């Protein structure tokens, strides 16, 4: 499967909004276009037209990944994804893929942090288990990338469609700001896990 950049963005938005704002799902064309172009939780930020979004939805429908909905009382056509049924994956796996589609390659810590609005992962191992399942599928949907020079953690990439290669990191001593933030996120999650484990053991 080789989704286009537009198809990836639209599909990621449909999954995201289903899980984070279910009251506004399925989505109207206007809502879906705004979701594609929002400035938060997106990398890169884009400026799609409604025509481009419709074309992307049509492409997803042709691949069996999205459907149109015209429910009773609806004034406009709405759109929904059928990723979990079509690809036979869980909601948790769909959440991971959505973040990878909307934000590009991610570390385990980044994925756990950024899927927090979608679903709950107990710890980093929980995220890794879902990624392993996605990677081991008959048609792999995710890939673990080797660490690049200057990075402390491996990243993961979705394999549903096109991706933009990140700017190479110079192989020089010290952390970049991005490395430091990723490291702090991971440390924070590990500390939270320890506290939660201690609370469970103490019956708190």
C-alpha cells in the first residue's frame, strides 16, 4: 500500500478525531479540512484545499480505508475511516499509526506521550508491543529505524505511504534540543511508571 501525502494526512485526522472528539465524528468536509490544516500536533503543517481533501478521501475510499456517511438529519456528507476493519488492527495500533502519519517518525517516548489523547498505554513496553505486532504483520505497517548519529533513541515509521526523510543530524558531540526533549519525555514516563508501580504494590 502506498498512500499519498494527502491520503495519509486525511486518514490520520479521521483516526485522531474519532478517538479524541467523538461527538464531532464522522466529519464534515469543512471539519476534516480544518483538521488537516491545524497547526498543533502536525508535522509538517499544511494548507490543503477542500478539493484536495475530497480527492484524498476518494483515494482512501478506493482502497477500502474510508467511507462516506449521510445519516438522518445530516445536511452535508460526512466521512469516516474503516482502518481497523480493513487492516484488521486494534484501536491502539490505529492510534500509533495515526501519530506516525500526522507527526512523522517517532521514538517510543514520543509515541506514548502523543497517543495519550487517543488511548492509554501502560508503559513504553506496551507501545513497543503494538509496534512489534504492526511490524510483524504479513504486510508490515511499521518499521523500527536505526539510530542516526547524534540521536539517543531509535525511531519508528509508518509503512502505509510516503514519508519525508528528516534532515540529517550532524555527528558532533552533545545533544540537540530535540534529543534533549525526547530524553526528558522518556525519563518522565519511566518515573511515572515507577511511582504507579509502587502505588499498586502499596495498595494506594
